[in-house]
């Protein structure tokens, strides 16, 4: 127990990329009263400065400056967690600190690793989205593995626009998302499948830099989420090619597709075991194998009716499995541990 009070008065939520009062601050209202801060740029200076996200450090300092007894801190994403931890040390605050969404597309090295290793030492608990990440991050940052407690990714069912997202045409498969993705393998698989099947990729522009795009592959960037998921719903299935078995990305796309009852083809990764193992309508192969990936795409074409029906029947169970109440229970557990 930190501080002098044994009763939680309030939780201070410090988000890096979310608004002050986002969905998270509605969780566990029976035990938590929230106050929020956001690292999103709030003025012209914060929007114009490049290279250093000063809005992150402004939010961390704001959150910590008025931190009182009986208040716990919840931070989101590693860099905001580190900034807030440094601010807490500066103000000599030892309130319980929970780091949520502690996840890396690529593990930091060099100066950033040294900075994070120092900054994270006083964080009490890290919420990670897979069991695999416990030892991965504990070893990388030289921290006690017991401080890393996994919780499944949760979310609402993605919104889908009502009007068609693409002009009518031949059947297609789609890939959504860019972090940790192996688009080189996906594009080679597309070449092997051939032009009889269209491919639609929704990703950020940099995700496909220096890659040759076949004529039957369409790339869309910076489109609304509702349109992206209408594209997915009208496809034969969603493709999630991850770079390696150690890649810790792809959960949001996996969960969204499962909730919508869509067939999925993905490559096996340790951080997605809890999300795909034993699930209906999900096909897997090893990473970096375009021939195996193309065979699964062909299977998706051949068994489209059966795989779609399997995915649709599984959707209600997946929506329950990834319900927001999982996070609420996780927060209640943290409160119980530090405030009794």
C-alpha cells in the first residue's frame, strides 16, 4: 500500500493518443471515480512542434502536479507511462501506478531503452495483452515478471457504414492494419494466387514503401474506420500476415474481425495465441511463407460458405469474450490489491 490512505478516492487517467474522457474512464464506476488528462496536442504550439511530443509531457506534469493521497494513476502506452513515472519521481509521488496498453511493435534499443528502463522501475503493474509479453518485456527492461499481468484486448463491435465501400466487382480478400505486418509475404502470396481474386489492403502509406504492388491489389490509405470494416464485411475474409512469431501486434484487427463474424487468415505468433487458438473460422500458417499463405487463401475461396458460417456462429461468443467488462474486472483487481 502506497501513501497514508487505504481508501481509493479517485483514479487519474493519463492517455497518450485518446481524448480526456474516452471510453476507459467509464469502466468500473462502482469502485472508481475518474479524472482524465490527454497527451493529444491541445494548442497550436503543441501541434506545430516536430520531433518531440511536448503535449505528452505537458499532460504527464498536469496529471501529477495535483496528485493527492488516495489517488491512483492509470497511464496508457509505454511513452506516456514513462513520462508520468518521471513526473511522479520529480514531484516525489508514490501513488499506485498501473500502466495499461503496455505494448511495443518493435522493442526499443539504445538511448530509448536506457530511458525507459530507468523510468519504468517505479511502475507497480503493467497490463499486457498476451502472456507471451510478460517474460519478453520483463527481460528487456530488467523488471520483475510478476509486475506484468496479462488481460485480453477488449472493445466494442466496430462500426460499419451502411453503404457499399467499393464498386461492384469480382470477389476479394482484404488486409486491414499496418503495425507488425509482413506485406512482402502477402503480396507474394497474391501473385501466386493470381488475378482471379482481388486483394484490398487498408494501411498507412509507409507500410508498403519500396514494395511492388501487383495490378490485382488495391491499396487504400487514410480512410474512415467505418468504411474499412464495410470493405472487410463484403470480402471473403480478413488477412493478417504478421512479421514473425515474436510480433506483438494484430490483436485489434483480429478481435474486430472475430466480433463481426468474418473468416480470418493469419500467421502464427506467440502474442496472438489467446486470440486464435481453437477458434472457428480462423486459418493459420507459419510467418514468412508465401506459398503456405497462398494455399490458405485458396482454401478460403474454396470453402467460403462453410468458413463464413463458422465465423458467424462464433461471433456472439467472441463478443462476450472481448467485452469491456474484462477490463473493468482487471481494474477492480488492481484497486483491491492496493486499497483493500
